[in-house]
């Protein structure tokens, strides 16, 4: 195992994490922004009002993007496990 392999593996892992977590974080951000704009226009300063839309947005994102997220993670994990014999010999 050399330094280039470890750096490449770390790079691939970070890209995979960003790809898998990106849609959920983006939808949560959009839901929070929409609620913030609603609160600013109506001057309702209820702190708990933000949580319900964000939870719904995250659940919808997981339902919609879930199969793709699982496929991406399984593909990365299979590639990781298949590379182990090359490191030993």
C-alpha cells in the first residue's frame, strides 16, 4: 500500500460522501430557507416552526433518493472490498 493509493481512496470516499449526502442537505437547506423567508414576511418568530418542514424535506429526499444512495454506497463498498486482495499480494 503506497501513499498514492491511500490518497486516491480517501478522495473517492469524500466524493462518495458528498454525492450521497448532497441531495438531502440541499433539500433541507431549501426547506429552511423557505421557512425563514415565510417567518420574515409574516414576522412569526417561532423557533419550532423550522423543524417540521425540514424533517419532511429530509424524509422525502431519503424516499426519493434512497435507492440511488444505497446503490452508490454499495458500489463503493464492493470496490473497496475487491481491492483488498491486491493490497496483500
